[in-house]
């Protein structure tokens, strides 16, 4: 029998087992490389807070609510797109952590909000501000009965979505009340012990007189001492709390510009010029502009004092019906068409009744339809006729107006020019005081009375036709091809740096760096916003060169230069902050060796080539000595009773140098405002005021176990 046959017979079973295990390992590796599991299931957990999972579906709803709230608060002037989502995700996550930690605290303490207490919150004497605004009657009194009737109706007849929103609203009210209780509990437990205040008063009265000799650390060059990585690691291990770090990455990158070329700019200008005759001739500016993708035409007169645009003086001189341009307006070529000019007041005061097509729910903030535009207009006509025949304006206002924000003020608005719907704006600013009429807007139809007007100036109605200056496909393709070529020749750090240096010499394209890129970052400093680019950075390993990516106006080739994981800083990362401390420690040892045994200040001064200095007004607390400065260790030693009236036999390592100290004496001086009872009361009142701004969840976070997986979903 051959040797090969003997081996096959003897080890056949063993080889089969080995192959089977290898196959299983291969399948497992593939599963995890593709983000799956052994059972091909995908995680839907955004994170964990003390073991409690936060599911994606629930968290996504909270993110959407946060986005809506940010947009309402910033009234269209805040972030948009990826930046808005990033801010909302951060805000939603912070709220998720805050609620989870605080709910656990409430549960431990047995704190709840009962049904009677919740009713008191809603319908008592101090209701939430939004309810108070929505259900305050014409006499200025909160009508709890109407509010309760509306809520009961919502419970019975509301849609599933409305009921869910209402329940969320109640949940938030409960959490607010629980937070108030918790903060009050903390505030009312604040205590300033009598013995502590007496001790502080006694310390504050102390005044020390010391003599000292000092040698500053700067007297020894840094090159005279060396700090090793091991020494830095030892320091970090003793002070881990000071060297916590969150996950972040750094990159070096080369941008290949894809901004519009001179040819691109000229082409856009020519395209716009071809439209100018038709723009000048049209009698329907809104329709013409909308046909070219411009939907923000304001068909109303705006005071020249408020218009802030490029070339405005030249535009104002343009005759009605004529065009000014083309001119550059930021990243656009533009034409301005003077539609109308007239004298208008600066501000007007009106009162109105809005017969709206929608109504906003005061609890949810959601708008729902109540009538069509034609019905609203007929109803506004009826209101006008009723008032003309003697009906009371305030009565009709309370009965019909859907503008709840103005009901409490009698429907009165004092408006600045250009801040409302164009039709409403022109009615107010182009009619004389005393005019009454019906105005149709996007919100419905208004019955309006002009009460007064102030100031005077020229108003302009201007239409703007513009085209953004964008890069052509030739320009973007050229940048993309350059980036692709660079990436193909730069597959490691050495070749990346060499090619970047060569590119700088040949074309002046700089290599840049971006640091502190967190897993949830949206913006990369020096480049702009790109969530996909950040994800690519985190999918790469240290030293990997990324494929070209479009970020803003550039095609970017980047290399991952640093990977910091959540935990404790490495010696390399911490060196910048730790090395100066250890250098000073080593310099202190050199200085102490030069001094030798401490006997007298004069001997120490001679050894160091220094003079004896005196600080005769050293306070334990309060302003430091002008001679000594803020050397806390020296000040502490001066008031140590064991050091009274003698030379301290150990040199002191201060913040600026090494000190040899002799305590000449300690006296006491009167302390102003030393009434302990008054001090205790003052500290208690301060604690109660601070309770209004307490964020106890911030302290709870330090003890919590939080796992953040948001970067996988957003």
C-alpha cells in the first residue's frame, strides 16, 4: 500500500472536519463583513441607554419632530438638508438620553403625575402657555371649560394620528411637571452648614507674611529634559478621567476644483441674455418666472429702505417696464425688471378678521382644512356687509377669525412693509387710512380695516430673473478625471504625500488636513457638508486612500491619517497636554538637586543665584498676592500650622517654578458680611434660583452606560 493511500485512509475524517470548520468560518466572516449576522438579520437599534434599546422607528419619528421644531423656531433661516437632519438627530439623541435617565430617577423616587394633577395642569389657574393663548376669551380670561370640551371632542372623534399626537402632548406635560418636582427636590435639599460657613469666614480673615526664593522652570531649556512615551502612559493611567476621548478621525486631502470656469460663466450669461426680451415684454411676471423655475416672486411694493440687493441704486433708477442687467448677484447672473414705483408709508396699523381655509390645532400644531377658498371669500364678504350694517367687529372677530394669534389683541397688527402676503401687503400700503375691504390671500380671505399709517418713502415692485452659474459637464469631468488619476497613483501614505507635493509644485493645489471628524459629523472643515463622505471615512482603515468623492465644489481624494477610538487617549494624542507637565516635574528635580538640603533662605538663594523675596499680604482665599501670584501650593503651605514661623524643609513645585518658603507669621483681619445666618439664607436662595436651570441628566450621563449607533443609520 502506498504512503499516500495510508495517509488518506488514516486522516480522511480529520480532513473532512477541518474543511467543514473552515467553510463555516468563511460564511460567518462574509455575514459580518456585509453588516449582517449568522441569521442574516439587520439590527434596528440606534443605541442603548443603560441597557434599554432605542429602536430606529421610534427614534426616526423623534428626529422628524425635532426637524419641524427647528424649522418653526428659526422661521426658515436655519439649516436645511443634511445640516438640518444632523442638528435634529443630535437634538433627538440628547432628548432620548435625558428622558431615559430622568425617567429612571423618577421611578426610583416613586414620583408620578396623577389624573387630578394632570387636569389641574391643563385646566387650572396656570395652564401651559399654548393652551392659554388658544383658549383665552375676549375678556382676557382663560376659558378652561372650552379647552376641556375641545379635548373631550378630540378623544372621541379625533383620528388615530390626532389622538397619538394628543397623547404625546400629555406625555410631555407630565415629564415637564416631573422635572419641576425633581428640581424642586434638589433645590430644597440644598444646605450650607453653619460650621462650614464659620470655617470659611475664619479662613477668609487670615493674612500671611512669607519670604521665599524661587527658580522658574523657564530658566532651564526644554531640550535639557526628555519625556518618554512610557512616562506619558504612566501619567495617563493615574489620571484617566482627564484623558477620556470620543471616537474621531483625521484625514489629509487634496481637492480638485469643479467650480464654474470662465467659459461656464459666459455661457450662463448668454443664456440669460436670450431670455431678456421675453422677460421685458411679459405682462404676467409671476407666470413667466415660474416657467423658469423661480417661484419666489413677491408681487408687492417694498420700501426702498428695506431692499438690500446688489446694484440697488441703479435698479431704482430703472424706468418702469425696463430691465437692468445682466449683473452678478452672488452665484447668479440676474436681470431686475422695474414693475412699479409709488410712495408708501413705512408702517401701518390694521385690524382684520381672517376667514381661513385651515385651522391650526393648538395642541399638536397641525393644520387641518375647514373650508375651501370660495366659501372663505363669500364668508368674508358677509362679514364686511354685517359690519357695514352696524354689527360689532369684536363680536365677529371672536366668532369667525381663524387667526388665533391676533384674536386677543382685537385683530390688530402694526405691520412693517414687505412682511406679509403680497396682496395683503399692497392693500395695507397702497390704500389711505380708513379703507375697509376684503383681501384674498393664500391663507384665506381677510376683512381688513386700515387704522393708521406712519412715515413715508418710495416703494418699489421689482421682478428678478436669474440663472445660477454652474459648472458644465466638461468642467466637472476634467476635475473628476484629475482626482481619479491622483487616487490611482496614491495607494499609501508615502505615494499620497509625494504626489501631493508634486501637484502643489506643478499646479499650486494644496494638500490640507481635517481633524476631529466624529462618526455623526456632517461637515468636514475646509471642504463642506457631506454625510456620505464622512461615512466613507469611517468605513476605511488607518492609512487607506479613499476613492474620489464630490464634496461641494470639489472632487476630493483623502487618506485616513488618524483613528481615535472612544476610551482613553493614547500617549501620542495626550503628549501635547501632558508633556509640559512632565517637563516641569523633571526641571523641578534638577532645581532641587541644585539647591541640596534646605537650611536657610539665604543658602538656597546663593545656590540658585537668586534673591529672597517677600509677600506680606497673602490671603488663603480671594485676591492673590501681587508678588506671589496664583501659586496655590505655596499659599496652602503658608497657612499650614505645622509650618508656622519657620523655613519649610521641602521645596514646593509650583505652577511656574520651584519655591523655598519661610513663614514669617499669620494674622487675622476683620471679615465683612460675616453674619452666618444671612450667609446661609443667601446660599439657600441662590440654590433655589439655580434649580430653574438645573440639568441633572448631565451628571447622570457620567455614570450611565450609553451605546451610540446613530452613525449606522444617519
